[in-house]
């Protein structure tokens, strides 16, 4: 249901010919205020002031809330219309073209910009036809009365503009009666009097035209004591001298303007900071054109709203004025501005031709002819043309010079790939400022001393502005306006508003309000792209894949790709790598605000689809990493979900590596919105990958979340799973007491549930923990019990791992032959099952046993197989452990350089995953190096053989 709102007369709303009941006068006042400020936040105090002024009712806030509630109900069936609560006020989300007042303003603006008089007349007529009487009829408050007067003035101005065009088109005879009536109503309006004089003169009634002049001259003298203005006096003289057509003398087009040097550049940006690389790229484009004598130097400066494209273009232009002695042309093409259509190329061309000295009467009407004249005038001249805020390549092409000599700088929020491909433009894409550049920008707008005095708040401000120049400029302007205001207070305010754009609101100028600047790009989107951008406000970041976006929007992948492409071209998304998109933090905050306008059930359904996407994808990938792991039974995914399905271990590992930052945020998001099942199951699916990568902090975070969710649901099996899965992280970071507490709790729950296989897995982990605590005999007992339970319940994968654990126990207790027998059984079973993880562990244990039996070459072969498997599996901690063991064996074989290389590679991995054993290995390397130095010195330069080091290792039983 599409609603049309009317304010240019009685305040009304209509759908399909039916009038909507908007309630009593005061309630319609509230709606009218929100419609006037459509898609903008109106603060509660403003609403109260505009509706009641100094006569508010008792409990005015409560009354206002009840009016808003009734209006929401009245408009509940409308498409794309909603009253949304925002920070401190309310916003009416509506298509501006559905409100006659905004449609009037937009049509008038378009009419004034168009170069086609017939089209302009039609737009003026449509705009004026929207008026049905007094605006806001029946609403009587000071604010409405003031607004009504301003609208009347806007209507009169539109009528005068329309009359000018109609006179230019020769419609003087049809205008006479209307103009005569208007002059009688407004006898002191000189512009209106001039229009009537012109119409009379062109109708052959020169005497009446001259009489009209005398009448207004006398009125002005009697009432105001002034003479008519210069324009009216000149018109009078032309009529008096018989110059009926008032035509300018023709000037040969090719000669027009040849002596004029335009200087149209706006002032350079104050307090410019950074952008050294980008300024150099612009200079390089011009230098290359000069050096090669090639075509026109065109640079396309692109980037998101607020990134500083215009600042860069103007800074470079003013720094290089000496390169362009024949002048500079500048135009704001208004490609992305509120309530204004992009400037047609012919309007920009007419401005350029005027600046080049072409008389208005010599400007051809046809766009091609205008462009040809323009190219002829700039041919052979060294000029700079700055085309700011372009909508697309089609808007730019007619404004490009035809021959070398000139340089063109185009700025746009769009990726002007067409200019790059066809015209050879060099793209210059602006990225966010670095932290150093951001501090430099703040210092330039405040003062070095003020910035240096509060380094910590300045760092906070820089981080919260996320490197966006406009955000930094807005905050700096607020600080500069109050020099005694501590920056720490400003930093605290931004921190409290984290995730909101309220801290970056300007002072009434849309160009310095971040929300407004972002909205200009958003409003330029097609509806499918606008919908997806809103839904992206639900995504936690930092990146989203094509399939995840398709699931979020419930669209086929082939449909969502071009939509993402549109968002990318509009600089609302960045394609970090092919198929993966990211969004600036402040743009994400804007999308989050927009998505709140969607109905709650729509948001909930989209959130459910997104969580299902990541859950089903993660479980599919985990099944590739651990094919023998007891898999979860998942409910069917929501309709429209398109999960990823890695085909093998390598793809699964790559998927987890790419998505792990997203998955961590997704788990938090699921918990925050009450999707407890997703929290538990996502934590389960992440355990293998996080364990293999040694991401212990992340593993603890997701498992603690899973445990809390399981406790809320009363799911004892899930609680036991979370208790057991958190243990590797606690034990590997030296928190053995916490690890044991979780294992004992898991074992108790599994005994209550009579889950024998779960008990066996827990006993196996308990044996590993006992070994870490230094009690190998207890570890042996736990592992023997686990083996019995696995065998009794026919769980062969568990049986094989228990055999490896027992082999390790025997090796650590000195019975290396027994260790070899157990591990050989484990390897045979694991190979039959295809358990690569278990096989890698068993080969490592076999290598350890052979090493201590003195079978060093056998040990090296076993470690080599374990190393290959661990690398394929992406099990980084186990890879480091095997490298340590292999280094010990290489040392025992006398290959000291190979041993050192193994230890250094192991150290690099342990350092990267922040494992505490890294320091032990660092100490070992230092001690070995010291012994080598000592022996070299003692033998007078002859290096002695390295001693056989004691092998230390830790058995790993993770999946």
C-alpha cells in the first residue's frame, strides 16, 4: 500500500483513492512536522515546541507519545513508511516524492537546472499543480505560520521563474491576463512588473508597457521613496527605443571568449593533512601526459562519502596552478546531494561556455554542439578542469577536452570504471587516514599544544573516527568551538555513543553531518541495493562473503552479486579480496540505524538466516577437518539460506581461516539476541579449528558462551560438551586447576546421562591433563579406562586415539617397546578409518619411542609423516611440537644445522600463537648457542659435536 501525503492545503494522507484518518488537529500537527522533516530526526523538544509552542498540555511528553502511537497504527499498512524512535527524537521514514511539499521542491529544483525549456515548463506546471490551497490549512502555531509564509515565497519564486521561460518561448499573449491580475495583487514587485511590460511589448502594446512602468515608478516613490532598479530601467529604455526582441548581437562561436581566462576554483581546503601518495599520483598523471605527448590527463578520484575527495582535488589544484596558465574551470556536478538531481551535462557546459566568454545568445541548444564548442575553445590551451561530485561516467564525458594540453580531475563516490576503461583515466582511490595522519589533521585544526597535552584522549578520538577525514573534521570543529573544553570529555562522549552517528552530527549544515553525507550515497541506490545495505546493519563484520550476503537477503547468489557490485561502486562497501566485502565502521553504524526502520519480524528473520548460514557452513567445514568426529544433528536451515560447503580439508581450513573473525562476532551476536542453540552449536563447530590454530583466548570465549547458553536451556549434554571443549585452552595456557574443574564437571554430567562415549573422550582429556600436571601413572589409568569404554561401545576412532595415548604413557614411563606396539595398532586403525588427525599424533608418538630406542632414522621418518599431516590439517601447535621432536632427532644424528632450523621454525609458530612453551624453546636455543660458542673457543676454532639433548614433549589429543 503506497501512501501519498499532502501538506500544500489540508494535511491529508491517501492510499488508492481512500483517505486515511489522521486524527484531530494536534495529531495532524505532529505528522506535519515529521513530514516537513522527512527522513530526519526531529528531537522531542522540537516537536513539542512546533506543535504547542508555549501552551503545552499537562504531561506533554505522554500526550506526544500517544499521538505517535496512533499515527503508527494509522500508517501501519503503508509500504516504506514508518515512524522510528531515534536518539533523542523521532524520524519519519518515507519516500520524499510521496509528500507533495518535497515533490514540489524537487520539481522546481529540476526545472531550474534543466536546459530544455519545454521540459522545464512541464516540471514547473507539475510542481505548481500540487498546490490545493493554504499550506497546513487549519494548523495555527507560530512555527507553521512561519513555514507557511516561506512556502508562499517559494511558490511565488517558482511562478516568476516559470513566467520567464514562458516569455522566452513566446507565450506572451497567454500570460497577459494572469500577469495583470498578479501585478494588481502585488503592485511593488519589480520583477512581476517587468514581466508584464515585456508581455505587453511583445504583444504590440508598447504604450501600455510604458504606462505600466510609470505606474510602478510612482508607487515605489510614494510608498518607499526609491526609484525602480537598474534592470527595470533598462527594460523601460529598450521598449522606449523600440528594441522589441532584446536580442544580443551574434558573436562568431569559434572566436567567443578567446581572450578570457577563467579562475573558477573554490578556495583551497584549510588544514589539509596527509595524502602524500595520492597527491603524487595526481602529479604523476600530468607528468606522464606531458612526457609522452599522449591524450588528456584524466584522474578519477574515488572513495566513500566523507573520505576527502574534494579536499584532495582542490589541494592539488591550488598547489599546481602554475601548470595551467590559461585558467581553471570548476563545477560541482551534484551527483550525490539531497533533494537535487545530478546536474545535466548541458547545464555544466553552459556554465563553462559562459566562463569562457561565450554570449548567451551564441550558445547552441544541442548538447553535441555545446560540447563541440567547448572543446574548440579549450583546444591548444593549458587548463585544469575539476569535475567535482560526478554521478557517473556519462555525466562526465561531454565535459572532457578533446586534445592534449588540459588536465581533468574528476571526483566521485562511484567507481568510474568506464572512464578508466575507455578514456584511460587513472584511478586514485582514497583510503582511510593512518593514525599519524589523523593526529596531524586534528593538530592542524586545533593546535599542537592542545593535542600534545592530552595524548590518550586524542588516540581515543582518532580510533573512534576510524580514519575518516570528515568525522575527524566534525569532532575537531566541536573542540575548536570550545577551546576550554577538555578533549577527554569529548573522547568519553564518543565512547558512550560508540556504534552511533550522533557524535558526528554537524551544526545544521548537511555537508558537515556524517549521517546526511552517508544518506546522499544511500538515496542514490536502487531499492534492492538499499534493502541489502540496511540488512548489512545486522551483520557484525568485519567482512561478508557473497553467500553470506545472499543468505542475509534471502536471494539467489546470482542476484546478490550485482547488488553487492552496486554497493561497491557507490563506495558503501569495499571488496577487500574477490568475493569478500567490508564496510567502514561508521557506515556500519549508519546501516544499523537504517535497519531499525524495518519491522521487528523482518529483522529477526534476516538475523536467523544469517546465523543459520554461518552455523551450517561451519559444521560442514568442521566435518571436513574431522570426518570421524561425532557430528551434530542440525535443524533444517531457514528458507533462503545458502551455506558454504567446503569439499575437502584444505578448503575447510581456508574457509575457517577467512571466516574466523566473523564467526567470533557471530557467536556474540547470537548470544545477544537470544539464539542460544546457535551459540552452543557454533562453539562446537569452532572447537577443532581454534584448537589446531592454538587460538586459546577465542576458544575460551566461545566455550564460555556455549556453557552459559546450555545452562540457560538446561541442556546437560551441551553443558558437558562445553566443559570438555574448553579444557585444552586452559591447560595450554597453564591454568590446570580450571581445566580439571571443567573436566570433573563434564564427567559428572556424562555419568548422569549414561553417555559412555562422552565419558571416554573426557577420560582421555583427563589423562592428558594429568600428564601435564606431572602424574604419568594417573594419566595411564585414565587412558586405559577410556580404551575399555571405547571398545565396549564400538567407537573405533576413539579406540585408536586411546591406543596412541597409551603408547605415549608407556613412552614417558620408559617402556618404549610397548609404546611402539600400541602406536602401530593405532596407526593401522586410523589409516583404515581415514583419521588423519589421529594418525598424525600416532606418528609423532612412534617417532618419540624410536628416538629413545636409538632408532634415529626411523624416528626422523615417523616425524616427517607427522609433520606432513599436521601441515595439511593446519594443526599449528602439533606442527610445532613435531618440529621440536624432529630437531632433537636431527641433533642426535649429528646434523646440527638441520636441528637448529627445525627449532627455529617451531619457535616461530609458538610465538605466533602466543604459546607459553615458546620461552622454553627460546631458552633451549640460547643454551645450545652458548655451548657451541664455548666449544668453538676451547677447540681454537674447531666446533665440537652438539650433545644429545633430552627430548621433552607433550602429547596432544585434540581433534
